C-alpha cells in the first residue's frame, strides 16, 4: 500500500522514505489520509524542521563531513527536482493542516555533529572518498531516485555501511534509532494511532527495537 510501510504494533505505523523521492511525498500524504493518525512523528528535531521551512539545511552544517553528505544529497535532489527532506516537511505541514499534532522524535542535530567530529580519521577519509566517487555516478540509469529502494536493497546497503564504517554507523544510525524508538514508545502510550515517517535506512533497526520493547 505504501513504500516500506510496517505495522510495528497495533498503533505504530512506520513509513520508510527516501529524502529525495517524489514517491515518498505522495506516500506520506496518502498514509495520513487513509490511516487518520492521532499523531505524526517525523525524523527531525526542531532545528532541522525550522531549517527545512526556511528553505534547506545545507548552509547550517558545521561539521565538514556532514556538509559534504548534505552537499551530495542536495545534488541528488537537484537531479530529480526534489529538495532533500521534502517528505519530512510534507508530513509535518500536512499533519498540522489536518489538525494532527506533530512529534519530532530524532535527537538534536548538535549531538550528532559532536559525535561526527570525534569520528576516527580513517573513517572520515574513507567516507569522503566514497561520497566523491558516488557523486560521479548519480546519473546511472540503474538508479531510480524517484522511488524508495526496496527492503532487500536497504538491508544490503546498511550492512555494507556498518562493516565499512562502524563508528559512523553507530553515530548516524544506531544511536538515533535508539532515541527515536524511545520517543515512539512514549507516543504509543499516549495515542491510539501513530504514523512515524523516517528514512528507509532507519526502518530496520527502529522496527526491531520497537518489536523487542513490545515483547517485554
């Protein structure tokens, strides 16, 4: 029904998105219309939501590594005519426009930047090399940037990232999954139906954490 939509509990619905896919924007609106949630949770913090509403986050990155990652994402977004993070902004604005409260469940961007600055130099150099090489193949005909990658592709890429960049994986994925799972668990106790809009890379770990918590 929706790209990478998972029902974690009877109340929490997770939509895994691509930050530059037009399909994600449509899926978010469709999910809100059809599920009529009591709250919409987004993979943002107040600073990032404000930056999106002001036109983007690119100029706000203080970590050189984060700046480069955002730059590559911006270039990919220009390829498909989508501002990175548009699906998150759509989720927040569309929910508020329908009288639905919005919860920002990600950790504050400043915490992530502090951890990125402490990343091992070897991982920083290797990631920069990966990103620069990747920037030359974004027009590959095999890449459908308008769609969310399927579950198998996401899982495979996550495993490669975890093996190649263990510190960055922990910082950018695992730690944030833990914070978002905690926040969603709190929302689960307050609302009957929760939609969580998160990047597809966070979906597997976030789903596992919430299922484990529900089983306790």
